């Protein structure tokens, strides 16, 4: 399985948060590929700068050490995200959905609204 971590699952994975289920941890560990979206990193940085999120300074290094492959946002991803039905108002989540569709990835997520897009999901 090829997995794309949504923002919350990315943070929980990197911080070893107990809210992330053992089942999802195992699925991530067993995945052929685990991606972290540039959209997630961007979202984390914005919320951190606004004081709405506290994460360690070395979060990017942790993602690299964990073997999470960064997934850039391409023009195709942006176009697809803008074309998706507005089932989800969060633009970062819409980019993640578009990336999963375009790249054939399964999204590991805590967000039930993402399921409405019909993409493969690992519910965290």
C-alpha cells in the first residue's frame, strides 16, 4: 500500500501521540511508501506561526528520519483540488485529496469528511 498522511496523522506519527491507533501505526510501518504532503507542512507552519499549534522545530527532520517521502504540490494537484466538489472547506485537505487521487495513494486520516470524496482511506 502507498500512503499519504493527512496533517493530523503526520503530526501524531512524528510525536508518537497515543491517539494514533496501533492499527494505523502498523499500516504506516508496513506501507510500501509513506508520503507527507507539502500542503501539510505548509498548514503546520502557518498554524505554528499563528500560535495555534505547538510542534518541535525539528519536525521536518523527524519526517525525513521516519522515511516519509515529501510530496510536492504539482500544477495538476492544484488544478484537481480546485475542481473538486466543495465537500470539504479546508483547502489543505482538498489538496491532500487531489494528491491522493492523482498519485493513487491511500490517505491515513482522522477526518471523516475526506471519505466523502471516494478516495481510499485508512481511518485513524
